[in-house]
C-alpha cells in the first residue's frame, strides 16, 4: 500500500513541476523585446494600433498595483490612463506629432534591442517597469525596461517623455 502512495505522490509532483516550468517559459517569452514584422498574416494595423504606447507598471500605490498607460494616437491625441480611469487627454500640435513620428521611423531598433538589461528589474523593490510599444514601418515593436536597456535621453524616448511631462501634469 505504501508504494502505491509513493508512486501517486511522485506522479503528482512531476505534474506540478511540469506545469510550473511551462508557465515560466511562456511568460518569459511574452516579455522579451519583440519586433512583429508585417506579413500577409500580420498586416500593418495603423487603424487599430496607436503610434506609441507607454505602460508604467509597479511602484507603491495606495490602492494596490500601480499602472499608468500613455497612448499617443496617429492624429496627435494623447490619452493618459491611471489604472482603468482616463485621467487626462490632450492634443499634440502638428509639429510635435510629426517630430515624434519621424523619430520613431528613424530609431535604430536593432541597436536598441541588442542591449539586454542585466540588472534587477525595479519592480522587485517597488520601482517601476516601463514598456514601450510603437508602430514602425517594420511592425509593432515592444520593449521593456526590464528586458533591454532603454536610453530615455535619446529619441524617440526623450521626446515622448517630454511630451508626457508637458501635457500630463
């Protein structure tokens, strides 16, 4: 009787180990920097995808997890959401919008994605992770500050953050 329990316990343990391992690999895959090139199956989605979206996650908030989503639309509309609530909307002027579009088009994505982040993600100690998703001629690019080194002093990051400071307060 004891050997049956051992076998059942061993099978159950292997099942749990396999399930946990599968979960980790899929979440790690999802968070890595990506470039989704346009193909027949993945056409450019300018009508649906915003020009640029910045997502701030983590930190200490009074009512749970902190989350801020900043969306720059193709027509220059800037929408800021804190949690699920829209907290601010603004309209970029045409010069600002064109500068942001030009900087996204000229960004060296290969160089940006080639610099892996090797430190501890700030969310581990109540800091924030910043994720950028932007539409380029090659597809939608998704970058996370916990996966790649993002130099926020260089375009298009510096411009987007300056516009957020200008219109977000």
